[in-house]
C-alpha cells in the first residue's frame, strides 16, 4: 500500500535491526510496496547506496550531498557536471539530494551549504530529475535560492520531513514542490504541523520515515524503519478525514509522479 519516500537503508543504526534484506522484507510484510534510500555524501557513501538499491526491485535511490556535509573537501570537489553524470548513470537513481540548508546545526558553513544547494538545483534542472530538500531554520534562504536558480525551469522536488511553518508550505506548493511528512506529524505536540498537513492538497502529499530517525507514535523513541511508515500515513489519513487505503493510494501515485524514473 505505502511507499516510504525517504529512508537511509545504509545507516549504521538501521544495521542494528538487521541487514537491508531484513529491513526491506519486514517492510513488505507490513504493507510497504517500496522505498527511496537517500544519499548524503557522494564521495564515500553513494556507491553503497546505489548497490543497495540495485539489490531490490522496489528500492530506488538518490545521489547528493547533505547540507551537514557540504563543507567536506570531497563533496566540494564534485562538480555540477559530475553530479549530473552520476544522476544519469543508473536507472535506479531517481532523484538528487538530499540537499538544502540547515542553519540549526551548522555542521557546514552557511556559505558552503548555499554553494552546494545551488549546484544541486542546477544539476536537477540539467538532468530533469527532482530534488530532495532538507530544510531547518533556513526557510527564507531556501525559497529565495530556489526562486533564483529555478525561475522558468522544469525544477521540481519534495520538501522532505516537513517541519517548517505555513508560509514555507504555501510557497513550496506554489513553486510546484511536494510536501513529505515524517513521524513528527504523529507527535502530540505537533499541533501546528498537523494543521498544516490538513491543508496540503492530496495530489502533493508524500509520506516518509527518514529511518532510522523520528519513529512515529507508537514507536517513538525506537530506531525507525520503513515498516513504520504506515503509522505516519494513518495519521495523515485521519487529518484529511479519508481512509488509510485512500491516503496510501494518493501518496503512492504522488511518489511515482514526482520520481518519474522509478518503475
């Protein structure tokens, strides 16, 4: 029924639960039809991410540099042309990212993050692939840079693990982006986010785990895994006052509309 639109199958914490084969099998047994495993570092992580995706018919992947890693020499050295070439190198690679800006942790400088973000946007436009955007405490700069770099282009993508405010959601939707909700939307304290989720059109909504992070209720505090995406989906269905089956259908259709290389 469900597609987990964002997880990290190669993360060390997920390995504590078992092999990728175990994680994918458990997800399938819980009604998860597929998942997108995300690259955070091109220089050293991407080969393993791609190799994992290629093991499974219903797992796809991305290529990109997380804003946390944007200042690392190996990531800075990768050019836009190289990123485009990598994005086009295999049918299993269906998107670019996660990229974006994170001014909360600032593991990389804002300048390095913005340079990397612009490189990713340009690569998305050149390769005609969607972008996976990480946003934290940087909403204004993210929207500004997307407008500057993507004006008049074919740029599209998803605001992953959405936890920003209403203005960000409205502007992202206006720009043609999708909004993906993680386990955060199931938290009792997330009333503002729940109100925003109610307003996201059903043809622009996605669901994700961001596994191994942010396990939804009733698994909060545990290591998250793709099998738990149904719990977030169930919450979104309740917020939209539709059946779980209907919400799963919308999320699945939206995933394949956005990530058009995924088959």
